[in-house]
C-alpha cells in the first residue's frame, strides 16, 4: 500500500527540500520505490538539490493540466533506479494547481510507487495546503529556534484540520524532524533543546539531523546527503529516520558535542 | 569586562527564555485557532433562539470560552431588561 508523506514546516529555509531529497534517497537505498514531488510552483528547487535540474522537460503543472502524461514528467534518478522526481513548474504560479488535478496525479502515483513524498513550499497558502491535502503522514521539519517552532505549531494545526484525512475524521500521523541541531549550542543553553521542542509541539520525534557541512556540500553538488556522504552524521540521521518510518524501532540518540579541537589540544599538551 | 564574563560563561543561557516565550505565545494562539468563528457562531445562534421569545439587546449577549487545562468553561451571559417584552415574532403567531 503506497504511503503519501508531506514534508512541511511553515517556515522557509529550515531544510524541507534537503530533507525530502535525503529521505527519498534513503528510502530508495533501502529498496523502496519512491517518487518525490516538488510542490513549490514558481520556486522549484528539489530538482537542483537532486542534481536533475538539466533534465526537467515537463512538470507537475503540465501533468495536472493534461499537457503531458505522468511518465513524460517523471525523472529517474541517475544513481538510484527506484527513485523518481516529479518537478514543479518554474514559470507558472501556484494557482495553476487544482485540488482535483493533484488528487488525480497522486492517485496515479499510488499505483506505481511505495512512497510518495510531497515537498511543501514554505508558508500556509495554496501550495502548502495542496501539498498536505492528500497526505497519510506528515514530516514536520523544525529548527531549534523560536520562529520555526511557532510555525510548526501552526502547520500541525492545519494538518489536523485541512487535510482530506482530517475532514474524514481520520488522523494524519505526524513526525517531527529536527534539523540544523547544534549539540554544543544546545548544551550551553543557547539553543532550544530537543526536550523543549518536544514538550512544546507534543509530536513524536522522527529524527535529529545535526548541523553539518556535509548537508551544504551535498546540495552544492546536487546529490542527496545520504548518497553523497553516506557515513556522515546527517546521512545516518536521515537513514535512521527512514527506518523508523518503515516501522523499525531504533533508539534515538541526541547528538553530543564533539570535542575534536579540545581533544587535539589536550593530546598536544600531553605529547 | 563583557569579554571576561563571556570567557567564564557568565552569560545567561537564552534557551529557557525562548522556551517560556513560546509556551506562552502558543497557548494563546492555539486557543484562538478556530475559536473566534465558533464563539461568533454560538453567539449569533443563541441570540436568534432567545430573541424568538424575548426582546434582547444584541450587544448584551456575551459568549465567552475559558480554556482550562482539563476542561473549558463556556459562559453565556444575556442581559434581559426588567418588564421584558415578549418578542413580536412569537406574539404574532
């Protein structure tokens, strides 16, 4: 049974697109068939983060409007044969998306894939509400920072009221993904801790992705971090998150500060 | 001086402040989500039912919701003047 997931946050710049690419790739690396859909019409970026920007011919809007057939718009990842991308349009605006059109495309994708990941645009307007509309589960991407947590709270409220599932009286299962977590700053009390965020948002934790150079490097080269630096801390965090999505019980470890510099200094002094 | 304090970590941690501010803010925002519409709907429906039978001043119908941790209190306050007129709508039928 195909699962439709929305990756959402309300606030921009928290890592929705990066996380969609990383989670999609991690699922595909585990043998699942995955399609990631960019809902950010007019400001598409998932293609860029996945390194497929030069292969976009048709997009979601073309399919919704019947200009192109779904197989024409789907782009197969060059590295993982069971990972596909449905890009957003760069020239149209979000009003070109219709509820019925999106419903039809998602129903069609459900017959072809195990996982459908919808990368939501920032904000709470049409693009964002359509991205979450048909979701079975939601991944709320949050940074340990006040404005991000507030916006996540708002999005959680919308998931509980504006989705098809909510309207039918069913639940959209929600998962919290904390990204850009800086263990050192949290330890020094400069950044909201995981416990703070969980207490405030009261949503189960899916994973903690530490702030890392590897994430930026991966998007620089257009390759999901789980592929580009598979053994890095963020890649492992995404891989664990995906295992949890698939129902595995994996212990959650809150990243701790790595005292590399300190270690080096101490070692030098000892020598 | 500031630098010295910083060196010794005397700067107060800001995360607890962030946490407290968020908790206060969100408790207000969550209470408000959907609530204004609900209260306004209740108010207008109560007003229409009551004024079928009694003449009341629409401004004197107050509907309030107090949210508690475990239960919430819906308070309906309708001021009825003495020597109240039965509504003409009812009188006519």
